[in-house]
């Protein structure tokens, strides 16, 4: 039975529950009170508990959501843009999730929130209302999202399901099939919402008569991936998919009667090439779809293909060249890899133009034509036979093309390789005994592992090696991932100036006298060294930085340390460490650099103070396989007596060589030692008579 004094439709505020129904249509308000009547007893029993609050919140949300979804504007149901632009919609869905909203402050419903960590606000540059929580990443790894993201996170729905629950136009929830869109931009905005990403732009293709027959839109997803979709005109709108037949080239009408045309990969690259005055074009749908386009407008012309700096770009260039040389009449094709783009980087003409600082557009374009004219025309492989098709066929050069040759080298081919005569000269670490065991030092095109227990001065040794190698004139890149770059430079400055590390911790501005003089001399010494520092952690970012370092003449890279390298979409573990190890090995070969990586040993080896071996490397055995050398800091030994006549006593670092592809391992039970001065973060070679001096308590000059 209903509580005394209650009547359906009594007013905007229920006398029994005090629940506000302002803004709810009369018909929905009656349904609201009928629902209360049906559940009056459980609500009364749990009146002061959370259950009552939850039931009443769901009731109001259901009523208000129905009101919002059925509100008409110009005779049409609400669109996705309208829902996103409605603050009420966002508040309703947050309330349904259990949030408490006061003004713009929100107690987050997606984690235990006692301090209103969230807020609602309108996105700059658009009408979309967003919810952001500063205490959790509630939206698929992000801390902000719109009303659709709230519904998806709350109910575990897909994007179309969330639109259906919001009451948005049912056709918008499907987004493909036979639906006609108002324009490519409208579809792009819808797809961006579905992918929880950003609409990045659209490109249009015209036929010979100037009619637009194809549009390609791009959406950048939240995970960094790019999604491309084609649309073509159909009736009064646009339909997802390609038009029938071969696709036109991009900017086809701009080609006109130009005698020479540049072909690049992608619409963005065409726009970049046109910005410096080149006549440029490309095919639709990326590097693997050259055969889908009609290339006959380039018949008989001179064509220069500028491939992206990776294998995909090179394959696209070969595919296009094969098609163009089979036209009637055939095009004269030259393939020009742009100089200065790091191999394997994927850089393109847009990056090439950006790197050409100080040059005019005419100078850049003229330089490209000059390089192309110096090349011999590309020659197609021999005709595979009568079944290959006629000369006007645009089929892709796949299985019908002849095999390029056996996948091996003869002895004569190997003799011709540049590395055969050039060799792999070693780079000294600055420690003679260590170099002797490594076979002369670290070598380009290899990876060296430096491992040890926690607190065994791994990073300090890496920084001292860096200083020694840079002093010898080699440009060194130090990737400091474990701590701030400034702390690494403090350590290097302390070692170079021979001052205690506590001076930097206390602030060098507070020094004077002899210490200030040492600091000044050390700073002048370091600033003259070819040193570079970076704290980039993503593996792709490290790849890019190392290639830029190599392009600038650098041959040595230190990474401190491996466990702080991140791979998108993967947690650090055995498989990730193996992936990183393999990638670094290939990077060393491709950039002709010596890469030294600092790693930890496993917990078992850290717990038991036994002699370290390569089996103790943490995370992956692939590290040992990919490395040319493994340096193990076995333990730290204190001297038996006073050393250096009352000066601060050094410690001995005991090093083992667990693997040396070009040298020799330390025999079992033996090791080499270096002198470590913890106060100044300095590690020096151990003098030959240091053991005798230690026993006698005499000083030995360094």
C-alpha cells in the first residue's frame, strides 16, 4: 500500500520521498509515481540507506533521459552532436552511475571518491561537455570523456550500444550499411566518437572532369592508431566505401600537362610537396593499394617517386614503378630515396622539408630535381611471360613478377660490402683492463649489457664511461630513464670536478673558494664534450632519438636502464624485455652505433651474494643472446687498510665479463677491479701497484 497522503501526479515534488521531478513531462511524471507506488514498501524500508538513494536516482534518470531523448528540434530526434552538447545529458548519466554532482564538482562514480575529484566542463573549441576525474583513469585508460564515454564505462557497452541507450537516432548507432551521410565530415565526427578519438581531416579525389568521386577521412584513435575510411557520393548524400571501378589519382586535375610529376605516399605528403612548388600526386588507400588506382594519366611522362624511409615505402615505390613502366606509352621513372632520412624511420618528404632549415622552397625543389636527374631511369624486371597481361594492365606486381634472385650472397658479393674492408673498430671505455677483456672496447653495431645488484654503482660506472668516451672525441647520447637528467649531470660534474656529491644536493650557489674553482673548471671541461642527454621512455621514441643521434654523427648510446623502457599496450615482463632487446640490437646495426644498456639482476641473485653469471640477468634470457658483451658488477669490496694517506678511502668494484664475442671471459674465480670513490661519484682504473699500496698504507697517485 502507498504511504498515507500520497497521490499520483500530486505535484512536482513527492510529499513522501521529497524527490524532485521538475522538468519531467506530465506523462513521464505519472509513470514515475506509479513506479514509486509499486516499490513503495522497499523504498520505505530502506529510506535512510543507499538502496533508497539508488532507486530514486535511477527513477529520475530514467525519466529525464526519456525526456531528453524525445525532445524535438526542427522535427528531428536528437543527434549525437546535440547529446554531446547537452550538459543535462552528461549530468543525468553521471548521476545514473552513482555520482554526486554539485555545480561543476563531481564525486567520481568510478572509484571511491570522498573529495569530489571530478568536474564537468565544456571543451575548448567545441560545444561538447566533458567529465574529467583527477583521481582515476575511468575512460579506457584516460581520465576524461564525453557523455557517450560515461555510458560505455558505466554499463560496459560498445559505442553503438551506448548511442542506443542514450536514445540517439537509431541510424546513427549503426553508422554503415546503406546509410547516407550528410558529408564526409559528419561521418568522420561519428567515427571519432565511436573510436573515442579525434577527427583529423578529409581529402577529396576528383575525376578528369573535376567531379568529386571519392573522399578519404582520417580519425586518430585514443591508442595512437590512425583509422582511414573512404566515402563516395550517392544520391543526396555520401555512402561509406569506394565508388565502382578504378580510383582517380589525388590532385589529378592539378597535374595538367606537366612534363614531370612527383609521386609520394599519402595525401599529406602530396600537400607537403605542393607547398614547395612540386607537381605531386598519390594513390588512395596507402602503400598496399597502388593497383586500385588508374595511373594512365601519367603515361609518357617523367615521374620521380620519393619513397618513405622504410621497407613499406620502398615496396610502394617498386609497385608504382612497375605499373607506370607498363603503360602505353610507358612513363620514365626514377626512384629517389631522399637524403638525410634515417633508414627504417618512416620519415617522408614532409620531414625532409622540415629538416631543410634556411632553404627556400625553390632551393629545396631544385635540389630534388637535381638529385633525380643524376639517377638512371628505373628498369623493370624481364617480362614474366604471355600470361602476365597486356601493357595497359594496372595489376599489382605480386606473384606474376619474376623472383628477384636467390636470397644469399656469394663470396664475391661479401667482398664488395662496405663493412668488409671498413671493419668494426672498437671504442675504448676509458678502462684499459676492461678494454683488454672486451677485445679492445665496445663496438658499433653491437649491444653491451652492464648488469649488477641494486646499489652496485651501475649508473655511476655508465656515467664515467660516458665521460671517458666523450673526452676521446666520440659523440655520446645518454638516455637517463631511472632518475632526472639533472641528477645524472650532477654525478658527472662531481666526478669531473672531484667534489663531493653533497655540494650539488646543497646547491652550488652556496659554494665558494676552492670548491667554486673546481666546479667552474669541471663545468668548462664538460661543456666542451660532445654529450647529449634524453629521458624519452617509449621504445618508438628511443628509436627515433637514436637515429637522429646517429644522423648527427654519434656512434655511442647509453641507456639507463632497460626496465624503464615502455612499449605501448604492453606491461614490462619477459616478452616485453625480449622485444626491447631484439629491437635495440637491430637499431644498433641499422645506425652503426654501440649501445650500452644498464639492467638489473634477478631477485634471487640479489638475495644471495654468490658470483654473478649471465643466467642472473633479470626479465629475459634474450638479453644475453642479443648482446655482444655482458659486464657484470659482481660485488663491492672494501680495502683491507687505509689507502692514499688519509684521504677518503675508495671502494673496489669487482667486475666479471660474462660474455665477450670479440674478447674473452674472465676465468672462474678471477675478476678485474676498478676504484670507486662514492663521495665524488668517480670510478678510476686500478693502478697496477694498488694492492701493495693497500697493504703498506701508502698513497698511490692516480
